[in-house]
């Protein structure tokens, strides 16, 4: 049936949206088992959405497009499928982890439903074929994440949620003006059509600036990062994993999607890539420097996310400026790897927090010994984030560095040195955190750990090694996304 | 895949395969150690089997995966790799036997973890040795870094953890520098493979990029090769159990760094590009400083293992110096010194461990008279000490001879002087241990080391002798080293070290022998003196002779410490300052957004103008 096949890009969104409702209803079925039922439903629908993205697969040069209403189109191109796979995949892992982690919390059905909406927003950002859809799904993602940050309703969480809401809403507004200007100048909202439209230079510049600053808030680009550490530290650990792992990257990809209409490399109407690259250097340096002095394990990871966003942004910036494929590949691959590593690190930190009742790194000294699954996994993730082989983080960092070199000349050397110096700087907090957790001079008796928490984390560890040693598997998803970014479809 | 290629694959992965075996048998010590021993023997056998193919010029090659064109995890068993691989795996066999005695005698905890990490380290070492590209080498190099960490912190004391953190920060930092060099070379040259004489793809690099590659790679590998001032982690890492200090911190880990430099200079950049990049003089100066400074540091150490550690720092730079001279004879000396120093220094660490196990003594000043109670062990030490001083006919004599010839070839007579000075310094810090042990009066309640400790000691000492007198062995280590030089330069200098002695060579040897005689005579007199006067007289000897040098070395150490502290303070201070910028106040947060908007527009406006 051609009609149904055409609508395939809508399938993941239907699964996620419908899943959110189903999840909420499942929670109402029984007072005692409702929480488990809703969590299981969430896992099921996230898994189904993941499979549906696999079905969309590599669309090649002719992505499936579906326009349900007017100009608003859904287009499953390589980048969209990539984002969808990472979001639903990490979402499924987090949902599985939260099954045990959130057990006993009265709000579980709401939690699970919000998680699905969050993933739906992310998937929508990827699938959006026009600026309207892009913005709408961006807001869906943002709204559900506000609620999730403040989910515990402790003063800390509420304050963090409030701050997040105000900052992010201000950013959204700025981005919306940028989108409006692009529409004004280009006369269409469709991303593909806009890319081919010549716009008045001044309006295009204004629009690009507003888009960078607006979506930059969500992507935690310095100096718009200030909300992030509070929000990511206060959220439930599963949600921290989502926020750091894919939500801020979702914001960045929304920016990238929108900016791509101004052209890539030599076809760009004006140079904005270099600006991104310098913002990236600033972002990674500030993130690393502040992370160095954190004593709270989740705040440290949150700041490290800012630094890692810098690495990713560097890849996009160089890619846009010079049209270098391997820089785009590094950025996209790093998004995938960062989702696995940072997501995993937050989940491992959550295990420790739940068992030992603290996030303080000094108090957690030796905790990894008593809970080896969490401690060793955290060590793997930390090494991966630092870019040590044979983890996947090494390969993506190598790609990014290679891309930076190809920017050429003194600029290329500067960017490489900035990247690597930052990655060495990051050792100043990854190494003490990791070795402190695994130090054996505290109490030695092991503590029981639920399989429901261990298995999702161990799966992520496995993937970090798998993509580090057999990157082909990951690159099969990354390469189509890179082709889209280069404008090849 | 031919049988030869399979052999290559197994040579690297047999040690890794032993890891799960050891983990499964963790509660059954005997079978567990049998797995370790079996893996070490198998690894050595596999590496040896690869030699004929490498000599025949058709080395085994395996490609495991390709990330992108020019970026593949691949192995190749060429002669330089096999030299390192066979030496390391052979010494692993002896170290496993030794560990058995050492760990059980001391009733060490977590022995399963110890053997498990040891196997993993050896696997990574084989990988480093047999990598066919810089990309593969870096991967194994970092696996080596990580698997060594649990061995460094084995004692789980505060000191051990501090040493572990220092170790990781230094070596992972070095790995970062290598990554940067790799990225520049790959980004502009498009290839990372090792080719004898240099990878031609790199010739296209513009000069600044070439310089960046050369210096980044040398600095990166220089951390594990303990080039001064990057050597700080090694003395701290001596808190590890002695077999670890022996095999890893004298052979496997540190030699991986030296090996990386050899690969970089002769198989990646190639001598021509090294000269073009201007790295040669810098490397020569750094190596010469390291040789002398570390010897001076060694001279003032009373802790036996620390003295050995600084001696290692010094000896490693012999190899670096030989590599940096970029002449055939120097390369021959450098390659052979990997084997020569490996056997000699491992002997010394084995002795240190044996003495510590049997007597609990760890300080040189406590060694009085133990040689008469532990004659076999201390005789082995004497052999190693004589060897490292560069006296004929032991192994380091051969390698140092070629290094000196190389220095003459390169018209660097001053480096010959450095080598000779270092030989004398070696005598000054190693010979007192021997004379004290055998000549001074000492305790009577000491027994000879147990068999599992003594046998490896004697075997490595025998190896030192054999490597010295047996350089004519077909397919022996010397033949392999000659093959390495042949592969890079196409010519092999001086078929036989004893055959053609130039006048300079004769003078050098006579000088070293004479110096040894003088030092030995002085020390003998000192050691025979009544006990209460020994300390004073030994001090006088050290004070009168190198007084200026000693204070200089202390001053140098202080300068390094100040530079490190300043750097660390600057970085942490910047971190604190950045943290202060972070405010919880929402009003200020929105200022960030405003600032960003302004900055973005300013930038874009500049673009328009």
C-alpha cells in the first residue's frame, strides 16, 4: 500500500505519542502494579520506535517524505534517522533502568509518559522537514524536560527546573524570531527549499545569529550554559542521562538543521562555521576548567557535558566552514558515543547515589569497590569521555582532530591543539573521580545490586567497546547523516 | 589467512586470552599461575616462530579492521617489532616464575588481579611491538597504560594511589599528545602506516605541520620513555610490587615509549623528515641531559628501587640518543640496547625483590655483608652492575660501543663524552652496592633466596653474559638488530663488534676499564674500613668528587618541581576563577544569553564588513 508506506516517517512519532498515552493509562490499571505496568509499556513502545527507525534505515539520496498537513513535512533523511536511533535507543535503556530505579515512586506513570514525550520531541526534531515542525518538536522536547528536571519536587529540583525553564524559554523565543526572519526572507519553511533560496544577506545574517544564540541555550554553548549544571544534577539520574546524553545534542542538531539552510562550505552565503568553532573552543575550555573543581559527581558530569558539547560543536563548525566530511563524521559519531558514555556515566552515578545516599565524590571514595558493576562501568565511561582507546570515544575524537587539521594552516593546528589540550585537561577530573571511586581503602564488603540497574549500564559499556573496536556498525548510521550535512541528501 | 598470519594474531592475543582464564581460576592459585606461565611460554614461542619470515623479508601481516582509508588496526611482524616482542615475552616467562615466589612469599593480596593485569599488559606490549601503523600502536599503547594502573596501585596505600594518579595523568596526557600528532599526520598525509625508512605519504606535509607531528609524537612517547622532564611518574611508580617494577618499569611499559620513538623516527617520519623538522638536535640534547641528570639523581638515592628507577630513566635515553643520532651504527646500538638493558635491569630488580623478600632490606645502606649470605643473588647483581657500566664483554658493552661509533659517525664527539661520563656514574652508584654486600661486615641471620626467586635471577644474569659474548648467534637478538638496521638503511655497519676496533674505540674501552678499576679500588678500601667510619668515608668520596654536580642535580630537581607546581597552580587557579563565574542567580544567567547574542552579531557584522 503506497499510502501507508509513504507515511512511514510518521510511524515512530505515532508510536511514541501513542505510547505516552498508553503508558499513562497503563499506570491507572492497578493501584499496586500500575507503576510496573507503565514502565514496561514505556520500554515496549521505545523499543518499537527504535525498530521503526531501523526500518527507515539508510534512505540514500531520496528520503521518505510525508506531508500530513500543508507545508509541514516529515522527512526521514540520514540525520533524522541517526537522531531517532540514538534518542529511542538511549530512551529504551533509560526506561529499562528506571523500571527499578523509580520503583516505589508514586509518579511513575507520569515519569514514563514524560520520558516518551521527550523522546518523541527528539525524534521529531530529526524527522522535521520544515522549520515549523522543527520548532514545534523542539518545544515538545523542552516542555517535557522541564517537568522531568523538577520531577522530585525537592527545593533543589524545583529551583533548577525554574531556572532551566526561564533560560530555555528565552532561548526558544530568540530562535523563533530567527525562524520567522528566515521565513520572511525565503518565503518558505521547507528546509530543502530554503537551502536553495537566495536570501537578502542582512536578514540571513540576523536570522543565523538569532538561531545560533537561541538554540545555543539548549545546546549549552558558553556563555549560555549556566542553567545546565543545576538541571542535570537535580534531575532523576535516568533523566540526567537523557538530558546530557541526547537532549542538549538535540538542541544542537536543531541548530545545525536550521543553519544548514544557509549553505555548507564554499556554498555558504556567509561564514558562520568559524564562529561556531571558536565558540566551541570557549565552551570546551570553560566546561573543563569548571568541572575540575566539582565535588558532586553529577555536577562534574554535567560540566563535562558542556566540554563535550564543545568537541561536538567544533566538528560542526569546521564542517560548515570548510565542508570537511570527517569533521561532520567526528561530530555525529561523537554525539552517538557521548550518548552512550555520558548516559552510562549518569546511570552508574545514579546507582551509587541511590545506594550510598550521596553524590559527594569524597564520600563516595571506595564506593565503586563495594559496587563493582557501577564503579568499573563508570571507569570505562570516564576513560571513554577522555578519549582513551579502545573505547568509541577515542575514534570520534580522532575524527574530530583530523577534521580540525584539515581546516588547514595555523588555524587547523590551533584547533587541534585546543581540542587535545582540553582532552588532556579533562584528565584532571576524570582520573581522580575514577580512581577515587575504585580506591580500596574504605569498607570492603560488597553490596547487592539489582540486575535491573546493572544490565542497562553493562549494555552501554558493551556498546562503548563495540563501537570502539568495530566502528563499521556505528559508521553505517553516521555516514548517511554526514552525507545529509554535506548537502548530498 | 596463512598459518604465519594466524601465528602473528595469536602472538598478540594469547596473553589477552589468558585474562578470562585467570579470572575463572581466581580462587585456585596453582592452575591460575599455570595459565600465566603457559601463556608466557606460548607467546614467546609464537613470536620466535615469526622470526624466519621476518628475516626472509616477508613478515606476517594481519589487518583486523579499517575505520577509514589509511586508518586500520593492523599487525606486522617485522624485525624491530619482533626484537621487542621476543625480549619482552621471554622475560615475561622468567618474571612469571619469579612472581610466583615473590607474591606467595609475601602473602600478597589480590594475586588473581595481579596476574590478570600482568597478562593484559603483556598482550598490549605485544600489540605495541607488532603494530603495523601508528593508529594501531596508539590503541595498544593506551591499553597498556590502563592495564598497568591496577598493578601500580597494587598495595592500595595512600602512597600507591597517589603514584597511580600521577602515572595515569602523565601517561594519558602523553597519549593525548600522540593522538594530536596522529591526527595531524593523518589529516594531512592520509596514512598512518609504518614503512622502513619513513612513510612516503608524510613527505607532503608542510613544514609547520611536520614539526608539530614530530614534536608531539616525541613528547607523547617521551612520557613513557621517561625523557627528562617527563620522567616524574616512574620513581613514584616504584611503590608497585618488585616484579612489576622489574618487567613493566624496566622492560615492557617504558620500552614501549622508547619503541614508539624508534618507530616514529625510522618507520613513520623517516630520518630525512626528522632532520627537516629540526627535531634531531632537540632530541639529542634532551637525551643527553636525561642520561646525565638521571644518573645524578640515582647517585643520591638510598632506596634501592628508586636508585634502579633513576638508572632506568638514564638507560632508556641511551636508546633515544641512539635513535636520534640517525646513523646505522647508532640505530644498531639503540635496538640492541633494548635487549641488553632489559636483561641487565631485570636482573637488578629481581635481586632487589629477592633481598626484600628474604631480609626485608630495601635501602642500599643496609646491604652490608648480605653478599656473603646470598652469594648467588648478589653475584648476579654484580654481573648486571658491571654490564650496565659498559664493561666488556657483557651485553650493554656491545650496544654502548655501537652508540659511541654512531656518535663518531655523526661527528658528535661530545656525546661520546656523555656516554663515558654516564658509564663512570653508573659505576659510582652500582659498585658500592656490590662492594658493601661482599666486603663489609653484616648480619648473619640471612639466607640465600629461595629457588623460585634465585633461578630467574641467575637466568637473566646468564642472559646478560650470553647477549654479550654470543652476538654471533644465528637469528639471535644481535642478528635481529642487524636486520633492523639493514631494513632501514640497507647496509649493516661492522658485522662483528670485536672484529674491527678503531683507535677511538680502544681508547674508550681502556678509559672505562681504568675508571672501573679506580672506582672499585676506592670502594674496596672504603668497604673494608671499620663500620662506624664507612658512612663518613663514602660520603667523602661522593662529596669530594661530584660535589658541584650533586648540588646541581638537587637544584635541577627543584626547578622541575617548581615548574610543575607553577603549571598546576595556574591550571587549577584558572579552574577556580572559571568556577567563580558560575552563578546560581537567574538574572546573571540571562546576561550570558545577552552577551552571546551581542558576540554573535558582532562576529557576523565583521563578516559583512
